[in-house]
C-alpha cells in the first residue's frame, strides 16, 4: 500500500506539497566575506519543515562544483556562485532574490 501524505491526503507519489512550498517561498542569495578574504555564497529563506535542506545543499554543491554546508536553516557554498545558484533554484521552482 502506498504512503499517504498527512498534509494533502494524496498518495506519496502524487504529493505536491514540496512543489507548492517551493513556489510560496522567496529564497535570498547573497555573498559574504570570511576570514582570509574567502567568499561564501549564502542561500537563506528556505523553510526546513517543508523542504529537505540537506538534500537541496547536496544538489547545489554538485551543480556548482563547490564545497559547502547546510546549517541553521541556511546553505553556504564556498566561492561566489550567485548566478549559477539563481538559475538552478529557479529551474527547481523557487522564487529567488539576489542581494
């Protein structure tokens, strides 16, 4: 028997909760300067209850060919990847805001 989503009541393979959550959130993309002049791209504004931040961080690190981490509800990628992250997140269905 298929898993039933507790939020929408649809079977697991038909559940649209994550896609709806992506469309309703505005993700902020910015850069930050760290010690020794290192640049870090910070992705903030993702609700961890609706979207798996660790999986999203893994996909972004793979697409940007960079290291990084997901902590405190934010994703940090090593280097300046604002343009690439913006296109990847918009392809996934997120609304983005670059600062």
